[in-house]
C-alpha cells in the first residue's frame, strides 16, 4: 500500500472499530461522522501542504445532503464543497487539489463517492466567493430541473471547517432572489412531489418486488424525502435557520400558522430516524443497505406505525403544496 493511503486506512480502521459505540441516537452518530470527516480533512490538507504549502487564502469546507442536515445513516456517501476567498489561478489550483484529496480520502475511509458528483473534487462545487455568486445566479435564473436540484442540495450546506460566512451569503442570495420572484417557490415545490409511492390504494405497504431488496421498503426515497423536501421548502419560504429537518421543524412550529400542522410531523420524523438506526446497527460496508427496511422484521404494531409515517409524509407534501399555493395567491 502506498504511503499516500496509509494514514487514511488507519483512520478507516479507527472509524470501523469505534462507530459501534456511537449508535445510541442519530445525533450521537452524526457527531461521530463529523469527527471522522474533520480528521480526514486535516490529513488531506497536510498532504496538500507537502506539495503546495499552506492555504493561500481563507476558505471553508462544507457538507451537504444528509451530512449537511445532520441525518447521516451508519454509512453515508459524500456531499461536500469548498468556497474560498479570492479567484485567481493559484487559489484555484490549490483548492482543486485539496478537493480531490478530500474526496479520495473520504472514499478510502468508507464514504462512497456521490453518484451525482456533488463533491469538492468537482469544479462545480469548488469555487471562490465571486464564482459561487455567479454560479448561484445562473442556477436561480435557469429553468431546469437540475438547477433546482442543485439549489436544494446547496440549501442543506453546513460549514464543517473554516468560516461559515460564505455559506450564509449564498443562502442569503437565494432568499433575496425569492423575495423579488416569489413564484420561484412553485419551481421548488415541483421538485418535492417526486417521491416513490409507499402505500397502495388499500393502505397496504408497497415493498420492493425485485432485486436484492425485494420485500423491503425504500426508506430514503419513500419515507425520508417527503419529510426532508417539504420541511426544507417551508424553511426556505420562511427563511428559518438550521439545516437539520428536526431543527427546521422546531423553528417552523414557532409560527402560529404552522404549530398545529407540524408538531405531528416532528414526532414522525424522529421515529423514522430511530427505525433506521435500530434496524441497521450491523451495517458497515454497503451504502444501499442503510436505506432499506425489511418489513418482515417488524412486528404488527411497528408495521402499523411505519405505514402511518409513510401516509403522514404524503399528507405533509399535500399540506406544503397548499401553503405554497396560498402564499402565491396573495
């Protein structure tokens, strides 16, 4: 094994041997993920320093996706980006190399590559502040599904290393755009409706019928997405802070018009996190395994409860659509 990967493999072994001690709650597990990713970042930065010296300007490294929302499962793929102070060739080369080293290192220690390439190694997600501002303007003005998807991914960004001012400015830019063009909320709403059906017309669960997960429910697409996407959209509308779905729910319930609507959904989402944690304690290698729930392992009461959570996720989508439509009619 090359010298390049030796420290990363040591960190991988440490992660695998210690993750079992951090599964009492989703919060504890995600604090553990944060500590691992921060250790990896330091290793990657030290490697780049050997060739290019210290960072040439201020920067921040941020995580997105489930990491940004503090909702990672035991195994999580990569979603991260870099933002640095000034645009010039030296800075671009430095942070491109750093992004590549971070991405390679995370993969080595057990965080799979993001299939959508939302990683610091992709120049799309590694830019100066000014370049990010231009990129964000393009996404906001383009009439494409991909641009909306990128904006929603970015809105879950949480700073992990460095100053968080850059990430805050990008979210502020999104808010300012929507203030001027509130109809943009409708474009975001369309994205929240794309969810895999989980309950049939006779209120029966609809597990996978083919492949390695036959008999299992797809928690990621059928259960988590309705809650995550709907609450994110309401958070954007109301400009509430925080990135986790729970923190957003807590802040939204401070609005009188949301209080009665959302309290039930907070309880549902907490139960959903607990189901995933409870039934995936022994998963350490296969990323997809962490997103499926074998309904045969559930007792009668649990099946009834998980079905109600799926149904409530659909209800939350409908409630969110009604809220957005009423806002746009004013």
